[in-house]
């Protein structure tokens, strides 16, 4: 199978699963915010999840990424070492996640008291299981990526999404409120992680013949490489969880609810770039290792062009339709989220670029560089949050996130350019064409907005913008319909 065919196959599998995952997650978001939970309750749920997200940092560290990195290497170098890699890395992960879960359950009262939220205590007790189960799911999904079998990662993600929608809804309807929603999340992660472990055992662990003994220093190298990837993961956690945590402490659960709605809209929008990045980042490492830098450069340039072609217009469109979208989808109770959603339109674009860039540095052996950049900007994000949240609330948290994530992504792109010598002039010309298309599309949406009076007319305005965009990108030559047909075929 050629590189292009393998990338296309991986993107399709990942995209289908992520569409399922995001569709179920979006449905759950609407069910919880529109029908089942008040903004304060919804904010309390995600305040708890932000605390659990920080605990997850210590339950996995950089073990999943480090294991995937060495799996990729030993598939080519010595496949008989792979069973040892899986055994030792999984044992380390189980010990870490077990210790963190016990600490979280045992210290739940103290943690809730320190955060000034006594109602958090039962969430942390259930959350101890969440930490262990999600760590396992992250581990198996990342290993499947290392084996270049992202289809299995996709199956695990889709299973989690469907189970979470069903179980969280059932538990809330049973009268358990936000705590029931968290219990549904936990049960879904338990199911999907067990499924992933079963696939890992049946399809990979049993497949490889075992060497007489593990290679000398194998576990030591794995743990050493996990340090920079753990630092990168710490940055991810600080960026994605600390803002909600600080919002809960400094501004209250309602502000967390507004911020979370905006963040989850951003998560929905990022699906295509996430699927593409999940597939091409290992391929970038392969091309560099095979001394095919020019081929790797063309792969990245094409991926970046496609991401910008989709996300520059999408970001502008989101700014324009944010107010009616929040009003008619989530009800007027959540209108406080509108400026955060508009601010996050830039975050979505930057994050999309990062999705096809960041993990590539790990596969290029630049995990330390990425870790330094991630940790530095994450600490900056914490500082900006502390400065801005007391004055601006959820908007301040959004501004801090956008600013620091943009800087972090710029560093990632710089190192990709240094490794592959990208054609900057070519990319600048393509961006200019995309901006021209975006301006025409935005004009069409602006003309339609006065007629938006409900969900149907909102969908019509969005559809109009999408049709204008699709026609213009084809007529301008930015997108070749034949390539789309080939990809879908």
C-alpha cells in the first residue's frame, strides 16, 4: 500500500469514528445544556472534570506516547521486542493510574475544601475510576497509532462516544443530576478501555514472537523518553483543564459552563484536522527516517493547505453565527458564552494547524523541543488566566488560551519548516486565495443573518455559506473534486 493510500485509509477510518464520537458528544452537550442541567450544574460537572484532567497527568505521564514511539521503531528494527514493550509499559501505567486513583479517592475531602467547593467531593470519588479508565483508553489508542492501525483507535473512540451519550443521559434522567452525568462518562471509559485492551491483546500482543529476553536498557529508554512527552502532556493539561479550574475558583460554576460550551463547540469543529493529523504525523517521521524529506515536505504542505482551506472560512463563519447559534441551540440562558465562542474561532484555526504539526515533532525525535515550548506557553496560560479571569471572566480565560496556544503552534510550525524546508512563498499565495474566497462567503452569510429567526433559518444561513464556499474553492482550483472522489472511493 502506497503512502498516499495508507494516509487516505487512516484518515477515513479516523474521520468516521471521530464524526460518530463528536456527533454523540454534541448530542449529549445539547441534551445536558438545553434540557437536563442548569448552567451552574453543567459548570459543576466540568469543574470536576477539570480537576480529574489534572489528575490524569500523573496517572499516565508520557508512557503512552513513549511506547508508541518505540513500537514504531521496533516494528522495523526487531519485532520480537514488542511483547516486552507492551508488558512493561502497561505495568508502569497500571501502577501509576492505580496510585493516582487511590490518592484522589482518599484525598477527595481535602481537595474539595482547598478548591472551596464542598459539593465536589462525590465527583472526585467517582472520578477516581474515571482517571484509571481514561488512562488505559489513552494508552491503547496511542499504541494503535504507533502500529499505524488507527482504525482500531477509531473503533475505541466511537464506542466511547456512543456509550457516553446513552449512559450519561440515562443516569441524569434517573435523577442523579450532574453526578449521574459523570457516572455515565466513567462507565463509557471503562467499556471502551476494556475493548481496546482486548484488541491490543488479540491483534498485536499475540501476533509477535517473543525474544528470549528483553533488549538491555529497553525499559530505561522507554522511561527516559516518557519524560519530555510527559512534559508536553503537562502543557496539554494546563492548557485544557487549568483554565476551567481557575474559572471555577475565581468566577464560579456558571462561568465554567459558558466557557465549556465554547470549548466543546471548538472540539466539534476540530474533527477533520484531528483525523488528518492522527494519520500523517507518523508518516512524517517515516519520511524523515527514510531520507525522503522533500516527500515529507509535500505531504505536510498539502495537509496544511487543506486545513487552512477549511478552517479560515469556518472561523469567520463561526464569528458571524455565534449569537443566533447559542440563542437557538442552547437557549438564552447560555448567551454569556457568545463572546467566548467568537474568540475561539481563532483558537479553532490555530488548533487545526497544530493537529497536523505537533505530534509530528515527537516522531521526528524532537519531543524535548515540543515539551519545552508546551510547558513554557502553558505556564504563561496559567499566569494570563490569573490576571484576566477576575476582570473578564470566561472571556479572559478564552483570551489567555488563544494567545498562548498561538505562540505554541508557531514554534511547532517553525521546527517542521526547519526539518522539511517548506515552500513559504507557495503557502502564502494559497492563503491569499483562501482569504479571497472567505470574504465572498462571509458576505453571503451577513446578508442572510437578518432572516435568522430559529433553528431552520440558522441552518439555512450556514448552508448558504457552505455552498458559496464549495463553489468558489472548486472554481478557483483550490480544491479538485477528483481528489475528493478518489479519497471517498
